[in-house]
């Protein structure tokens, strides 16, 4: 992985992020932990070890990037952290709950209350407006619509979509759809947001504005971000960067 530095504006951005290295690194409580996490895929007699007794901890408010070559297992790891897949062995603990020991109903409730998700493809519900998509996690939680409208509207205004809250995803640009996805992930103030290439489908300028917005709101809410990305300009703004190599997370240093 290259240690080359971007120029001027990106240099300043990375330095600003470094200056704000999260207080979470010193004072935050653990919100997510992996213990001896392993994932093995079997294809007939062949066994592929994707994750190998991986141990990892993320703290409240911490921003973490996970990088690595294609096929190294980054998305597999993210799915395990979100309880979307079961590991071959080991544990994933979120807010004190061991995901491996939970049934589907319990996992669904935990994901709704403690996790947010942002994907490369936004996965918005096409038949609903931007506002309805953002409201959805809290409506599923059982909160009354009238009680959460101000919060959802406020987040959409914050991400620059106040005039477009009644537009459906097909009527929004790629950057706008991803802003809706970020607002949806953060509306429930989860302990942790998992992001899989969140700006991978956006042009550089749009990706830059979405990255800045995402990090600002996350910092304000003291939310832990774990981001799988190939975007090194985004990775270098995080508190810690790990490279997934041979089933292990190796922390990277930038000088």
C-alpha cells in the first residue's frame, strides 16, 4: 500500500483529521469487539481461510478504515460485524451482546437499535420518498411518525436535501441518494455505523463532499464508524487504518 501523500487541499484535510484524533482513543468505551473471529469457506475438499482468529476492538466515537486488496475478505468481515453472516468460529460483540448467540429476531432488533449501514449501492426503498426512507428505521423501532419527523427533516436539511425530501430515489442523483442513505443510517443515533465503499460509485468531487458531511455528523453524534474503502483520501482521515492481510487486521501508519 502506497504511503504517497496527496497534494495541498488533501494534505490539509489529513492534517486536520490528525489534529482531531479522537478523544475516543483515550476515553471511549468499546462498542464493537471481535474475539478469535474466523471464517472458512469450503468448496469440496478445498478450504479457504478468509479470516483467521482475528481480534479487534472499536471504541465509541472512533473512526476506523479497513483497506486491502480485492478478495481479501473486507466485505465478509463487514457482514460478520453486522450480524448478516455467522462466523465459522469466534465472537462478535456489539454493545455487550454476542451476535453469535442471538437468533434472527434478536439480531434484527440489535441491528435496528445499535447499528447503521451505508453501502456502495445505497439500497434505498424505491417506492418511498427520501423522507420516508430516513424515517423507516425509527418507524420499525415503533416510534410514532409525528415524534420523529423533526429529527428526520433536520438530518435531511443538514445533508442539503431539504427541498427534495418528497422526491423518490429515482428522482435523485447518485450523490443525493447516498446522502439519504447516510441520514437513514444516523437517524437512530446508533453506536456504530458500518460502511461498505460508501462513495465508490461517486465522482471525486461528490465523494469529497459526501465524505466530509458523513464524518462531521458522525463526530457530532459520537458514533463509531467502520469503513471498508479503497479511497485512501477517506482512509487517512480516520483515527486508525487497518489493512486486511492473510485473515488478520494489520494497523497502518502514515508518515
